[in-house]
């Protein structure tokens, strides 16, 4: 009898164990299933926050979240350099001059406008006779009191052609004032070798285009056009920024725009133009730097403004007018400028010297 009870107890114990296992396995928890085909399984993160190796003071305020990085500037597309040929043509009306000039003008406009215009020059190049190149009118801006002018390579290239195909065949004169009048002669101080390499074949194109890369040059005033013009001891100039313009910054755009003038008017009645605008789209030639930026459509967005100035409202030069998109109305065009910060960096790369 004791043996029978012992066997019965053993059987009951086994049944109890089986019931416990079944309760654990088929309890309230849902049954696991394999993931549906093509659906990735969730991966549980295994990383943990790093452990600080130094003790920090307790902050009394919560620091702001870091500002997300700005998107990289877009690559520029080719647009048309805006050198104005002063060949005779039909005069056209100026459809949007007045409204554009007064747009966004701050109370400090007159003093800034006067200072920038004083540093502005008109560069007029002509050929001795009917030759392979058209005469051109463009702009420049004095950046040094010794008479150093910053302009575009597609303007200064005519200094390279001075004696082609004969001695003094191409003659360039520096004009100032409103209306522009001949004052000085200048020499080529620097022109970007990279621009020459990439654009030499475009010299005789009827409608050359470019994206503005390497399109800058330096001239130096060396004398006057005649004995009746006095050579100043110091030239009006603008300070040059080593940084690109701030996003959406208010700016002044200035140049000798001549797109609506005929040939005779360019010679006799060319006035400096300026307008207030804001920095628009920004572009890069590589990396994440702002190399080129849009100044929008203003009265300055005409042929002849190439090499003109783009300044902040304190008169600091931040850009050099280089190209523009095409449209019937100047307000519908997009005038673009090389950032002076790009020019400084590119000059360093080209010459291994600081500008």
C-alpha cells in the first residue's frame, strides 16, 4: 500500500509540472509570428549615450537646440555677361526705372549711394577702325585709394588685345561721373588665367554665356587722358568684405547700365545707375561656399553693368556684378554677382598671394 501511494504522488507531481508549462506557454501573451515576406524587421538600438569624462557645472538655463545646417548652395547655370556694345541702335523706353530705384530704399540711402557711386567707373573700349571686335562699355569699382579697379575678366580681356592686330588697335579709357566723361588711362594688373583658358574661344561669340567662375580682373590707373585732367593723390574707393553677404541682406547695386541707350547716348549721356535690393539665391562652384549670389531684377540689370558694385548698406563691397538672365523687363531679370569672398579665395589659389 505505501508503494502504491508513492507511485500516485509521483504521477500527480508530473501532471502538475505539465500544467505549469502549458500555462506559461499558452497564457495571455500573444503567439509570435514570423514577419511577413518583404517587411523588414525592427532593429532595436544597442547604442547608449557616451559617458562624460569630466565634471560639468550645473547649468542654470537650458541651451537652445543647435540650428540645422543650411543647405549647400546650388550650382550656378550659365547666363549672359552684360557688357554693353555702344554700337548705334534704336533707343527704347525705360519701363521700370523709377519704381525699382525707390524700392526698399532706407533712410541712409543718399550717403551710401553717393560713396559707392564715387568709387564707380565706366570702362569704355573701342577699336581704331572696323575690326573683329565690337566696342564695349562696362563698369568697374575702385577698391584701393591708389587707383586699383576691380572688374570682370570678360571686360579686362580687351587690355590683352591692345596691340592686336596692330599697335594700339584697341584703346580703353576710364570714365567717371554722371554723365560719364573720360578721365584716366589704366593698365592690366591681373586677369584670371583660369578664366582665359576656359573662355578664350568665346571672344568673338555674338552672345557669349558663362556662370561667372573666375570672371574677375584688376586694373590700375596710371595716368590721365590729357593734361587738363588732374591726377588725384587718392581715389575714392570702397572697402572689400572678406565674407559673403548675410542671407537676405539689404544691398545696393550700382553700375553704368546702358542696355536701353543707343551708341551716341552711351558716349555722351551715360549715367551711373543704382538700386536697392536684397540678396536672393546663392550658388557655389564647389563645396559649401557662397561664391555667386542673385541680386534680383532692378534697373541695373542691363548691359554695361558688368563689373559694377554690390555693397551692404554700410558701403562695404560684397559682390561684383557678372551676369544676368534675359527678359524684356529689367524687373524680371536675375542679376548675379561674384562674392568678394570667392574672389579673394580664388586669387589666392591662382597667384599663391593674398589679394
